[in-house]
C-alpha cells in the first residue's frame, strides 16, 4: 500500500542534519507590474522655488518595470501656494541605472546622490523655468547636462563609501 500523497514529489530530498526541509513549487501565470510614484526628496534650489524628486515605476505592455527619476519644479505664488513650471522625467538607460533608481526607492537618497541632485541637477531644472526663451542649442545643452546629472545620481545609488 502506498501512503504517499498524490501530489508529493517523486524523489523528495531529505532535510540536512539539523535542518528543515524546503519545498519549492514552480508556478506559472502572467507577470504583474504595478506602477507607483514615491516622493524621495524636496528641496529649494532658490528662494521662492521648490523641486520635488520622485522615484516612479511605470510598466511596459509586457509587465516589465521601468524605473524613473522625476523632478518637478514649482514656483511660489504671492498667496504662498505653488504652481508647477517644469516636469522632467528620466528613465535609466542601462540596467545599472535602472537598478540604481530602484535602489533609491528602497534605500532613499544617499549623501552622494543628494549632492548631485542639489548641486548639479537642481540648477539645471531651475534654469528650465525659462525654457520658452531658450534657443535650441541652449535647450539641447541643458538636456545633456540634466541627462548626465541624473545618470550620475542613479549610479551613485549603488556606490559604497569606504
């Protein structure tokens, strides 16, 4: 007579001495990706302005995650409220940058990232308040500088200070 349940593995692995058994059951089904936005930093690049820094996860049609840094520039109105002037979104272009942005979601902004964001990216975003008055060459230069700064901020998430 066979006392083994019908769904038991054919060749169960006995637990190691003093250990417990581990059962792994393969599953199948569609990948799931849920988009969200998490605010990780707010700072004032100049009097009367603020920049909100968000980490955003959006999803491809194949349910793969896309990690982004989002910088929103706001100007304070006379009544104390803020109006949004600029929205800058940066999707990490490499797997390392994607991992860095994801790491920022998990661990927050580290000191190296904060330095890059406040001293490099912030001034570039602030300059975009005059985007309508920029020449194409000025805008292209600002975009290149922003891309470089945001890439460095993503990579800085994975750097360890010794």
